[in-house]
C-alpha cells in the first residue's frame, strides 16, 4: 500500500509540469523532474527549473514586426518629442528598447531610428 501511494505521488509530480499551462510571460521555462529510488528504500525527487530570457531582435526595414520580440514595447503617440516625423496614415511609431520603429498597417517595418530614446 505504501509503495502504491509513493508511486502515485511520483507520477503526479512528473505529470504536473506537462499538464500545467505555459506561462504567458516573455521568458521560456524548462522544468525537469527526476524521481529515483534511494539506497535506503526512500523515493528521492529532484526538480530543476531553467529560465531563459527571450531573445530580442535588431529590427530592419522590410521585416515583419512582432511585438513579442520587441524589448520594452510601447506605442509612441508623442513622436514630435523624440524628433520623429508624423507617421503616414495607417502607420504608427513604436518603441523597441532604445529604437523607434515605424510600422505600416500590415505590420511590416518601414523605418528604424536607432537610439531615438535615451
């Protein structure tokens, strides 16, 4: 009976990362759970979590813009404060790190101004 309970607990620990939903944050998490039988007959559970930050992009004109890969993404409405020209109709300026990026209505990068933000 005791072995049955321990194996059920071990199965739950192994299956729980697979059942849990993926985190919505910008970081990628990898979890590893190891269950083994110790020399004295006890079950040993080792859990290891590796967190990797999202890789940000260096944007270039012609690329498809995806805000998940933009560092510190914000829509810039006060473009004159940063010496940016008025965006054409259907386009907008966005911030990715220290760069200002002009995006058209289809989501393509039209222009990149490096170092526009301090």
